C-alpha cells in the first residue's frame, strides 16, 4: 500500500511539472467518482477558449497478493481527450468531447500462469458543469464508449471482446479546483 501511495505522488508530481511549461495559464485538478469504490484523478488544461485537454488516471493499482509465493497484481489506465464547453449561463455549462482510453492489468502467481488484460476504448463525454465559485466547480457526466478487451491467461488467449457501454450506471460526479499559473 505504501508503494502505491508513493507511485501516485510521483504521478501527480509529474503531471504538475509538465504543466509548468505549458503556454496555457488555466489548469484544473480534481476527483471524479463513478461509484463509492471507483475514483479517478482528473487534470485539465485550457487549450483555447472553452476547449480543454482532459487527462484522467482511471485505474492504478499495485498489490502484493502473497509475499511467500511471489503473487502480485499491477494495473494502470489512462484516458486523454479534448473537452469542449458551451456556456448556458454564468454558472452552468454543457460539456462534451471525445476521450480515448487505454488500460492494462497484469497478475502473476506460482500456481496460476500470468494474466494479462488490455482494454482500449473510445468514448464521448456528455455532461454538465456547475460553477460554485470562480475556483471550484461540480460536474455530472457520462462517457458512452466502445471498447475492445483482450485477455490472456498464460500462453492461451482467454477472450477478445468488443462492447458498447451506454448505461445509466456510467454517470459520474466530479469536484474540480481551477487555478492559473503566472509565466
């Protein structure tokens, strides 16, 4: 668990370090909650008026399942896209845009051959944003998506599956902090 926290801190530091050199001054950082056990880290950077580069850390886990037998699991997922905003009034905006994602998970144990799961998807963000202040906003969104999942157990292919995700269970809430950087 300590290693997972350290890797998360390094990832966050890297994202913020890269943003220091951007030409854009407006940045946003927050958390997105799709359920009580699914949280994403969200980072957005203004590219032009009402257009934002959007990055989400959608899955990050590192687990030592059994130290004596060397069993472990590691997973990482990232989504990067372009978010567009259409202002409805001073506090309320409609948000939309494409967001491709890629994630993988690898697990291994002595009695179980290596497990590899890879997923690629393309989604379209649809939602609304409500500005609580000039620094904080809440949003509600859904990302209907088409994805391809590949799973392999040992040297054998377990399955390849394509799926279309359009479900009310895909609705997520976000709390985001806006800040500006001075050059």
